[in-house]
C-alpha cells in the first residue's frame, strides 16, 4: 500500500479517515455544483449579454459592469467566507451548516435578478441589477466555498480527488444544460419581462432545494475540525498568495476560466447575429454539453495515468484548435458542420475546468505540510472568487467591445458588431487558452511529488498519534 493510500484509509488518530463517498453519494453531492453552475451559466450565457441588453434595455457597457462590480465584493468576501469556515467550530461541523443557512437566500435573490425594472433610467436599472447580482454572488459564496472546501477533506488521495471532481464537474455541466433552458422556459411563460420573471422564480426554487440533499450525504472528518485555525485572516491570506505552486495554479486556471466564460457570453450572440439562426443556440449547446459529459470519463482515465497538468495542457490545445474554426463559419455553414464543431470543442472544454479543481486539494496538502494547518476554506474561497472573476472579465470584455462596435437592442446589428462577435468567438478564447498552457508548463506538483507529500503527512500524523498515546 502506498503512503497516500495508507493515509486515505488508516491514518492513526483519525477516526473518520476510512470514510469516503460512494458512487450514488458522489452523484448527489454533485447537485451542489449543479445549482452553482446553473446560476453562473445563466448569468454568463443569457443574463448579462442577452437579458440585460435585449429585455431589460440596459446599455451594453453598463450590462458588462454589473457582474464586474459584484466581483469587487467577492474579492473580499470569498476568501473571508473560506476563512470563516476554517475557523468555525460548531457541533454540526465547519462547512455543512452553511448549506442550510445559504439555500433560501440564494434561490430568492436569483429570482429577483429577472425582474424587468419598470423604469426608464439607465442609472436606476444599473443600480438595481448590480445590487441584486451582488446579493446572488454573496449567497452563492456562503454555499459554494464550504462545499468546495469539503472535497479535499472527503477525498484524501490524488486520484480520489479527481474522481470526486469529475462527478462535481458533471453536475456543473448539467447545470449549464439547465441554464440554457431559461430562455425557452421564459417563452413558455409568455416571454418578455414577465416570462423571464416567472422562469427566474421557478429556477430559484430549483436552486435552493438540492442543498438539503447535499447536506445529508456529505461528511466532515473530526480530526480536521480538531486542528484550529491559528493564523489571522490577513496573515493566512498572505501565506496563500505567497504559495508559489498555488500562484501557478491560479494563473493557468484564470486564463482557462476566462476562455470558458468568453465563449459562454458569445455563443448566443454568435448564433443570433453572425450565423443568423438563433433557434439553433439551444440544440448546439445541448450537443456541446453532451460532448463534455461524454468526455469526462476519458479524461478521468487519462488523469489516472498522467499528471493532471499534462492532461490540462492536452485538453486546452484541443479546444484552442477547435476554437479557431469558428472564424471560418458563416450564415451559409450547414447545421451539421456547426453541430460537429460543437462536439469537438466540447471534448477539450471538458478538461479545462475539471483539472484545476482536482489540483487544489494537492496544493492544500503541500500547504499543510509546510504550515501544519488545514486551510481548505481559504484556498477554495480564493478559487471561487477566480471562478466568478473569470466570468465577469469574460462578460466585460465581450460587452465593452460590442458596445464600442455599436450593439443595440433589437434583431438587426451592424456589420462591425457582427464581425466583432465572429472574431471574439474564434480568436479570443484561443489566446487565453494558450496563455493558460504556458503557465501549466513545468507545474511542480506532479503525481510523484504529491505521493512524497502524502508520505510526509502520514509520518507526521503517526508521530503525533504516538506522542499523544
């Protein structure tokens, strides 16, 4: 038995160390990221680039600022929420109680996003949508930061974390499926502002409900809670940003995340104004997401034989190559060709989000060995902020460029707007992906390096258990 396997199954003095989630429990646990990604994908796919500009009538430049302003709050609150959970010492646990506390505020604030404010003032619209967007973001942090912080605690091994994150990633993909359904759902309710509000209320209920199930199947290890959070928030946050491996991981992740959210913000506009077939948006996205889901088991098997950074590079290069093809398509491109392109792009897209999250737990182990403290909450708080920041930057880039090009509310756009949509969809994601690949080169926390860390942690646990006997 390897040191890593021994630590995952029988570390001395760790009464909960042998526990792990079964397949059914992993699938239920993935509902947590289903809710978070339904919200995030709805906000990037439909809300800012379509709903705010084409339904609520907010100018493109202001619509792009709505999520970006909220990120200033996230920059402080997400890491703080992580540190709060690291320091929580409730009888019910450090992380899981927040699933119950945050569920209803999350669903309610999401529903309020879709109210077509009955005023003409651009300033009033901007203030309302920014305030509610920020509420959604804060409520999401209360849930998702402790949710993600549980993953390296429930799954201790290098491959176990990849497995659990694969289930979580599948939940996230299904959340994107749900997100692309919000526009058809709004149409079922009559369309327009009233239809979107009704759809928002329905989705709000669906986003809140699964957290009770997530709470039920998840667990915390008693020995993790017994170890206190000794450093203050500022000191601990500084240590996180000084962690060189984590800095490299955040760099490759943020550039991949921006590429993901650029595409998310652009696809509906690409299909509507460049290809000219808005009705193909939902089936194209459905095929794309089916491809992502189908690819996850393949990438999981590959990650069991190779380093996670190597798998990240391979997936990024595949997706970047497919991205460039989008520039060659136009209104005359056959539907079958577009759908085939979506399938190929989905194969690479699947790994760009999966691998970095699977790598966070390994970084936390490295930090634990160096500082003797478990800071899952703080690390995942920073990563959660980066996840949202990528979306905000993607939307901001898209809508500011399109506002400069002359994007207007309505079905007809100028040629400059159409060309901007075309080239941003094809070129910009490719550029960000290649930068992410550059940062992934020589990533130091390989499978072998993590095995050495796991062995050292196991030896330290044994020494502590022997000293306390």
